[in-house]
């Protein structure tokens, strides 16, 4: 029997088939994914990009306290006080009708004073359009159809031109609103001043009742909040008030400049004088809430970036002394008017340290004759140019000595001089006098001789090249003292003075006695300081120190910067000639016939120079007054410069009294300035010599 052979078949392996199937499925999925990505990228890419771009980070700004300003002894001059105020922040997508609704609700809660209604005609018309959409559209369509009947004509109009067409359809009667509506428009205006999410000040200083009602209705007042807003206060009231300057919204003409620096349009800044000069220090660093927004709306809680309060400033002025100077000027003005100077209404005084340039006091007082009250016009010491009269004679003698046209102690006969039919003289014929006596007694004729010799008169006639050369030399010397050039005071702007171009000898003669050019009281204070300190023109300044915020109040005074004395130039006059001129001015106070002997009664050794300038009288409108015969009304500027003590001076001053007819009052002011600064006593004014 044959063997049965059993053959076993091999077991089939299915693994490669499964792997291939899996790879196929994966490939298919990737193919679908790639296809979808292609669709997204090609078909929907732009749309998705727009959606992504709707998400962005936006910062909302919060004010920080502005830096304070103190006097040299730590007295608070300018404070920052917090006033809880009503603020609005709009999102990027807030619509006009939503803002009108919010403004209407706020108008029912708050009382916005009429003085704070900053409403323009455009505001009124925009409100009318927003609340009368159908009528506005009807009028617009009618006008467009009439003026621009074809589609081609309409296509040529810009958006601005179309908007103007719509605005022109609104009549005065349409926008003749009652007070209730006007308040709504005013609130809406305040809500729309700046950028989205920036704080828009709706009302400064909310009442407790207003704040409480707003707090209860915040859900219905989207974007509205009550926040601290900072205002300036002035503990010394009128003293130096207009030197500090203003703190207010950015002026329209400066918005581009401030925007480039990162400011918002509704930020408040220093807009004049010290507030403007030191804006970068006083401002500090604002705080920010940084929001993530989607479609222009904030999402989630913001991240807070803390700010820093502004730096505090310490000024060179002594507030109490400045207040005394204010009072001294006020008394002098009243005294002068009582003695017959009817046009006298204002007076100016600058007191500075001639060694360092520190402004110790700056006062300007103006009398309102209707109310008999004074106002602070101290800034006019920097901005107003006045004829300075004989106070310039110290510089004139220094120039004459240095140019070699006169010699120290040279004798010249003080007698009238006639040139071209014009007679020129001193207030009295003094006879033979030296240059020192000429300063002591204020001789005009001595100064005239300096001018004539510089112009080579009479050998070269009354006019010509020598006159022009002499005029240029004079201007050069006077500018070295600070007359006719900017002083460098740390303020945004100052007057340079007014200098003419004398073309004949007689005008040169007027120049050397202060009857031709005009300078500011500050320039004259710099000039006399140059003589006081021995020949150095020093930069006047208000800033003494910059402090870390609030450190002076926390008894941890942290000085971050100190102003260093800055000598602008040394005058080109020998020390011997400077000392000689100083002695001449010393005799004005100490000499037997000095014109300011009254200052000696303080017991403080001092030097000075009086000055009177003949001037035309101008009205408040800037037009020269004329008498009944049509002739200009004439008066005097009564001035005084000086320093004390004579050696190692601590103060130098310049005093101006426009339209003061009585020449003794200027020296009385010098006496009182010295007396107040050094805190000394002397005999009553009534017993003092004239």
C-alpha cells in the first residue's frame, strides 16, 4: 500500500497589504489637508488676514501728578492738586449714535457750566446730521441732483466736498438749540477730542452727587469713569504767577510737534514760560493700561504699566522777598500817582545775584485804575523793552576809557553843546568835572563828548563813515554787557531789545545817555551785574535744582541736578577801567552830590545809577496819546540800577517806572529793596533827603 503523503500549504502573510492600505489612507489625508490649506491660502487668505489684524494691543493713558515747584528755601510755589473728574474712553468702534446716547445720559446727571461749553458750529451741524439722518439725506440728494445732475460730475467730487455739500444744507435755524441740547452737544464734543481709549475729560471736578449717580449707572454709561485729574494751585497767589506760565491742552499750532514726542492730542502741557521750559521734567511718565482688542473692543483685563510722577523744581527766587518787592512797587506806584504822575500805572523790578545769575526776585505790578487793584505782570521784565536813560552811563564811560577817547579823571567842561541848530545839555550846567563826577551827578555833556570823540566830530562833520563806525563800536560794547542781546534766561522766549541805526552825531549822543535804544529790565539787570562782579556777563536763571518727586516733603531731599553758574563772556574792558567805573557808581550813593544818597541810609555799602528817559505816552491800545493841539504827550521813565554790598555783592537790581515824573521815587525803591533783602532798619522815609 502506498504511503500517504500530506503536503501542508504555507500560511499567507497579510501584513504588507495592511501597511500599503495605511500608507494610502495617510497619503489621502495629507492630500486633502494640502488641498484645504491651498483653498485657505488662495481663496480665503485675505479674509483671514483681515480677521487676524482685528486683534491688536492698545494702551490707555492715565495722568500722573505733575512735578511741584518750590522757592530756594523750600516754600511751595506751584502745587498739584487732584480733582475727581468725569472721563470718557471710547473704543475704536463706538458709533456716533452711541456717543450721543451716552452724552444725553450724562447731561441728565451732571451740570456742565456754560463757560466750559467748547462748542463749534461744526459740532452743532454734526449733531443735527446724526439726529436727523433721513432729512439730512433728503436735502443732500436734492442739492446734489440740482448742482451735479450727472454721475460724471458727482464722481469728480472728493469726500470732503461731498461732506461740505451736506453741511451747507443745514440752516442757522436748524442748529438754534435750547440750553439742554447745547449741553449735550458740549459733552459730546468733550468725548470726541482725542484718540480711542485715551481719556477724554468731560468735566473737571465732579460733585459728590454726580460721582455717586455715575457709579450707580456705570452699566448704562459705557466708557465713562470717575478719575483723578490734576490741576495747578498757587499758594502765593499773584506773586510770580505769570512767570510760572500756563498748564493747559496742547495748542493747535503745536499738536504736530507734541504728537511726534508721543503725546496725545488731549494731553495737557506747559504752554508758556517755566511750565513750558521744563515740560519734560515736570510731566513725569504717564501710566498705561494695555488692552488686547478684537474688532476694536478691549478683551479681558488690561496689563498696567505704572507711571512716574514729574520731577520737582527748586527755583532761585525767594518767595517772601519777592512778595516784599511786589509791595514795594505797589507803594511806589501809588506814591507817584499821588505826586502827580497820572500816567503811571505799572512798575518793574529784577533782583539777581550778580555772582551766580540766580534770579532772587522778579516783580511786575500793574494798577487797574478802575478797581484800584494790582495784577502781576512780572513777565514783562523779559518781554517789554523800555528806554533806560542814564542808567547806561556806566557802560558808556567804560567804553570811552577802553577806546581811549577819555582818560581816567579827565576834566571836561559841562556846558550846553549846539550841533546843527540842536542844543543839548545836562539838567544843570556842572562846569569842569571828571568822569567820576559825571557818573555821580549824571552829566549828559560828559557822555556827549565821548560820542563826539568816537565819531571824530567836528573834523568829519555831523554824519558819515565815522558816525557809522562809532555806532557799530558802541553796539559791540553794549552787547558785551548784555544790552541788545538775549540774556540766556531759562524761559522759552525773551525780547532782544530795540536798537536803532544812528546816522548822525546827535543820535549817537542820544544813545550814550540811554535816549535812543530800548532794553528789557532783565537785560539791564544783567548789564549792572556785569559791572558788579568785575566784568563777567553771567546767565540769569530761575532753576536752582531738580529733585526726585516729593522728596522734599518726605524729608529725603534727592537732588538730581543743580544749575551751574554760566559766564557768557568777559567784557573787553581792562580791570582797571572796570574798577574806575565801579567807583563812579559808588559815588552815586556815597558822594556828597550823589543822585541816590538815600540808599546809604540803610547802612549797607552800595553802588547805583539813576536814570530818566523822556518818552511818549502810549495808551492801552498801543497808540501814542496826543494833547488838544495834536502834539504827542510826553513823560519820563524813571529807572534805577545798582548792587550791594559794594564789595562782594550779593544782589544787583534794575528798577523801571514808566511815566514816573518824580525822580526821587526810583531811589526810594532801591533803598527799600536793599533794606528788605538785608533786613535792616533806618530812619523813616519822611526824614530822608531828596
